[in-house]
C-alpha cells in the first residue's frame, strides 16, 4: 500500500530522477570542501534507482564517469550526469547545475534524456479509467517542464470531475470489508448527491475509514487542501510541489483500496474452495 520513493534519503538522487525542469530546488546536503584551497563542490551519487523502459520499475543505475580516484564519488558544479541501467545497459542523462544561495544549496535541472514517460500509476488508471487519464498526463507533462500552475489546473479538474468515482470506489471497499452499512450508504449518498464539491470533499475526509489512513494521515484531506490552494498567490515551483503531493495522495488512496479489494477477493475465493471441498467429503 505504501507509495515509496526508491531514492528516499538521498536528496541528490531524488533531484536527478524526479525534479521537474527549470525549477529551483533546495538540496538538504553538505558540500564537499577540498582540504586545500578551492571551491566547494556537490557530490553526485554513484548509483540511483529509476524506472527502465526495458527492464521495469526501480532498477539500479550506475554513474558513467572517468575518475582518477575510484574511492570517492565524483564532484561537480555543473554536469551532464549519465547513468547506465545495470540490467540492460540503457542510458539516462540529466543536465544539472547548482549554486549556494543564502547559505543553502540549490540546484536546477535543465535537461534530461530520454524524456520521462507520462504513465499514471496502474492503480489510478484501473480505478478511474481512461476518462480522466488525459488530465493526469497533461498535468504531468506540464509539471515535468516546470509549468506548475498549468499542471495544477489539470489535476484540480481531474479531482473535481472524478470525486464521484473516488467515493464509489471507497464505498465498494468499505462494503467488501464489512464496514457498518450506514457508513457505506453515507458514502454512496455523498457520491451521487448534488453537494458542492468543497462540501463533498470535506465530508468524504470525515467518512473515510481509519484503515485507509496510513500513519493516520488522511489522503482525502491532502487532496482537498491541494485542490483548494489559491493559484493566484502560488509560483510555478510551489505548484509543482502541490502536484507531487496530490498525485502521491491519489495514488496512495487508490493503491490501498485496490489492495483491500484484491485481498478480500482472494479470501472469498479461498472460502468457496474450502466449502466445495467439504461438500465433496460429505461434511
């Protein structure tokens, strides 16, 4: 159920793999400062984890670079970092530069090859269908180009239009797992009613069962907070962060629902097989 970042805890690797283009990002890292006179440098990770178009998700990629000192990672101010998939030797490159600003390390990615594939998570596509996936793709294309304001508009439109389907999906999961009938009906009623979107989202956040709140965090609350954000006061950089938050919350919610429904389905099938075996034995 957990939607994890394979480069968690490695801010430079996260930046290389996932940062949008032309957006300034603060990196919570310490610079490498040579023992002799010289400028401070940023350490580039020798390995990253990234999806491979040939091999699948979360593959290991190694840095391609010539070094005199093989015991330390390479360090650059501005670089085209090229990585190779350990399984198929496919290549991925990211062009980045970094600088210090107000005592902080900030960086910008200004190119990558091949361009990222715009594929929504399978759980999202399965739950919402093709009807809403073009909103997702268009939003992620803009996000990857650093155009966060336009990207967030697409995601807001997707959530507003798909709220009914999301609620019905939650009701199905609650019904299958034996949640109280009155709570299930409340969610169904909310999904089919003509309640204003803002009210519907707030009520949905209250109705979602605790089993769908990982770490007691409520994905619906996150989704509503992001969708309700005032675009007039937000920068592209801030909106890119909001898009990341809403896409993760939607994926987390739907992956949890799909996991529960799949588990319950397998349990029902096992019970049916057991009952059939008992009948054969005449029990």
